[in-house]
C-alpha cells in the first residue's frame, strides 16, 4: 500500500483535546438524563449522604481511570528526576567546564528560571484565578478530594512552625531511599542527583563510563515510559474531566480556568519581552534582530512542544543568523535543552498556586519560596519532550503540600499552553547563548544577514 493511501494518525494533542471534550460532554448529558439526575444516598462514616446517580456512576466506573493516570505520572516522577538530572550533569564531562563558560551558563540559566517562576507567582497572586471559584464549588472540591486536601492543609499549617533555616536543612536527606519513596521529598532527590552527577564527572572515565552508560540507557527507558503513559492521556483526561463535571457542575470552574490560562500566557509573553531586553542590553542587538533570527525555531518549538526536537534548528539559527560561535552553541544550547525550562517553570508556579487557591489553601511566603526552589531545580531534570512538564508539576505540588488530584483542573488546556511554554524555553536558550558568547568574546556577525532587507540597510553599518 502506498504512503498516499495510508491514513494519517491523529496527533496525541488532538486526542487529548477530544478526550477532554468527550469527558465534559459525557457528564453533562448524563446529568441531564432522568436516571442521571435522580438522587440516591450513600453511607459515609455512618451518615447518609445524598448523591446523584450520575456522580455515583462516574465515581465508581469512570474516575478510577483518571486516578490510575495520575498515579502513573507520580510513579515516573522520581525515576525521571534521577535519570534526566544525573545524565544532564554528567554530560558536562569535565568539571573544568564548570569554571568559566560552564559556570556562567548554569548560573544564567538558573537566574532566568528564578525570574520566570517569580513572575508566575506575582501574576497569579495578583489575579488570583482560583479565588473566582465560588465557596460552594470550593467546598465540593475539598469534599471530593478531602483525603489529599486535608493532609495538604495540615502540612501547610506545620510549615508555619518551621525555623528560617529549615528549608536548607531539609535539602540534605539522611537516607536517599526514604527520600525517593515520597514525592514530597523531591528536593532531596534533586540535590542527591546533582551531587551524584558531579561525582561521576570527578572520577576517572574508565570508572565512570559504565555508570554513565547505565544512566544514559535508564534515561532513554524513562523517556519511552513517558511516551507510553501519555498514550493513555486521552482516557485519563476523559475520566478526570468527567469526574470534575459531575462533582462540581458549575460555570465558575471554567471561568477560573480561563483566568488561569490568561495568567500563564501573560507571564510567558512577559518572559519573551525580558529576553529581548536582556539581549539588547548586553549585546546591543535589537529585539527585531533577535526575534527574526530565532523565529523558525520558535515556530518549530510551538508545533512540536519539544525543546529536544527543536535543538538542531535552534543551533543553526543561533549560529548562522545570530552570530554565536559554534564552540558556544555546541555547549550552551544542549545544556539549555536539558536544564533551562523557564516557560515550564513559570507555568508550574502559576498552576500550583491556582490549584491551591481552588482548594481554598492560602500558601504563606515560606511555601511559595519553596515552590520557587522546587520549580527551579525540577526544571533542571525536566526532559525536553512533550508531557514531561506535567510530570514535574506533580513534584512541585507534592513538595508544596497541594493535592496532586488538582491536576484535573488544568489538564483541559495543558496542551496549547505546553506549546507556548516550549516556545519560551527555546527563546530563553537562544538568549542565554548570546549572553554567554558575548561574555567570552564569541559573538560575531551572523553568517546569513537575512534581516538586511527588513531594515532596508545592513544591520552592521
């Protein structure tokens, strides 16, 4: 059979969107049927609680598939951190690379990530999209997720009793296996993974080779497992949204979701403006020069939602159209595709606070500083493939004591936001590569001056 006659497979993000719509539609239709709207009672702790047949059916026969999907994401979180982060650090190969260009690169990436997370927190605390949910809907959410929400509220209360240095103290685990057994201790796992990766760099290659080869292979396995888990995303989203609609069938949830999307998009656009300003400030390249040079990579990042898949195009555009020397791009950009996830980190910060607000949780400054630290460090180990950001969000939520089941609130529009945040990730990689090139005197004239016609004259006259 010729390729022309083969049916083109529907892309995964379309399947997820279809699953989302089907879940909402299924529950709405079920609620409107005479049987679904009829009320029955269930016994909870000796008390008879009224519940609709639709909610009872979805709770017993549909929602468990959503719970299994969430559990699968939680299951892969610790292995993903260990595999990606150890590989990313050990790929530096030589600890001396951390001295000049390497140290500047990593510190700059960390700085932009902290800025991104902070911007996300500021925007979501100002707009407060989760606060648009009515008290009735909030009570329904807390009731439906009472187990997780109760633990989270207790955890948040305990955090207020901690001393000022408790956050630093908690970074060092006394037992890595105990730390890895609880997603709430993910910062400890991240610190261990970085420490382990540095150890691999420092020992002789003949000793580190087999260990590094193991983690390289382990990382590939984990990435494949993410692919397999994401194949179940349409079913998981269907189940999560179906449960959400029958348990909280209110318009205010969807209004809150719209405001949440506005928060994320506003933050991402602001980050692009910051990149262009920083590039202009340090390299004197105009925003038009920078954006025109990197725009094909941005479009590819938007369509693929993968920094890794976009990396070859990013390197070509940065070298030939922005004038960064190859010795800089070959070092800075691959590291950026691994550890620089500014858009993802910003989204995680907004999502975490939004979910907390939806559950009626008020996170104090200490807890929000913890989100900055967790989102920043988790971005280092975030795989540059679609879907990995959602896995990392599980880590951020667990560390902040926010119910992971709240993912159901944001899964509906995650895919389009994933496309936008990947675009920001790639833009950040290009901007940092220009800054590093300038600092080590490796920023020259572009090989292809494709913006000359745009200005009507040479950009370097």
